[in-house]
C-alpha cells in the first residue's frame, strides 16, 4: 500500500537539536486519562462545526466532511463530489450500549453499558428509552490508525450507531471474509489490521430526512514498506485492550451522537 512520505527524516537530519536523545521526555507521568482518542466523524447539517452561531464553528466546515475531534482537522470526503476521503487501518472492534441525555434536555454522555442492558426497555426508532428518559444507543466502535495526508498517522475512533449499524456490519463482513495464504500453503483469516481502507461520506435518506453516512472501500493489504503502520496498529490495539487509552466523550461526541440519533 503506497503512502506519502513525511518530513521526519529531514527534521532529524537537520541537526538543530538532539531530539532523539530526549525521545519521550515529559510523558513519564502520563496515564490513560492524560490522552484523548480522536473521534473521526461525519459532519451533519446540525453539527456545531458548520454553524456560524456556535462556538465550535470552524471556517470552511461543511456537511459531509470528516472531522477529527482532537486536532480539529477537516477532510473533504463526500463521495458524490469525488473527494478522496481518508485512509485508515482498523485495529480493534467492540460493541456497547451507550446512554445519552436527550438532546432537548442538553444532551451529553451518561454511561456505557454491556450489550443486553437494553432488554425490556421501550424502543423508539433506533434508541431504547430508560425509565429516567435517557436514550440508549446500540453503538459499534471501530478503532483505527488514521493515515494523514502528509504521511503521518495517529489513533482514531469511528463510532457507528442507528442508521450506520448496517455499514458497520458490512465492514466487519468485508474484513472477516478476507483470506491469505500462509507459508505452508494453508488459507487463514488475517488480522483485522492486515489491510487499509478508504473512508468517505455518502448521502443517505429515509422518510425522516437526509444525512451523511459512511462509505467504506478496501484500499489494499499492507506491504513491507508499511512496517511502521503495522507496528503502530498492533501497539494501538494493545493499548485499547488493556485500557491504557480510553474514549473521551467530549462535547463534539455528544453533539454528533444527537445528530445520528435523529435517523
């Protein structure tokens, strides 16, 4: 899989400072609460980043763009406009039932529950309603390595709920159906981080309105020159599974969930 080159080598070779000798300095006391995994989201008509009246407004932000909630970067991604989207390597998947305060009551993340917690609750559209009136959303978590346009990379999280559950299922099926041939000639299912994928947005609709969903296509398998990406994927997966990194349900995540839950 081809990727853009970075300027890292030029910076190290410049020789202004011996940065390598001080690698990692200053992070010794950082724990899992010291970092935020960026959410990678599709901006909607109701997203605050596209509204000039909101404090979260970002000049140039438009519905259909992909948005990094930590770096605040925007990625043109509307497949109908021919945008390239972003490249990602999936590293881990899980499913949970996420509880939110209703949007008309201010919105906001309440808690995460295991699958089955929703049993016996009243269902309204794609949500379950608790006795207190909060909303429970079936949510699929796709942890990925985001390959940035400059060739760099960073961890990110894509959540899919409501209308996007079908997209999550298709992506999982696409990955689980892959087969590779081992040294012995036997076929095997490769790890989830064996291939890279392109994420774009696409317009979807039902009788309640229109919105932007995810469109996912395979880019190709990782190759020898992608060794750094393969290692980054393994390390991120390990951090997620051990709890060394956690999701940060900030204001952006709450607002985006409210947008998604409308459909």
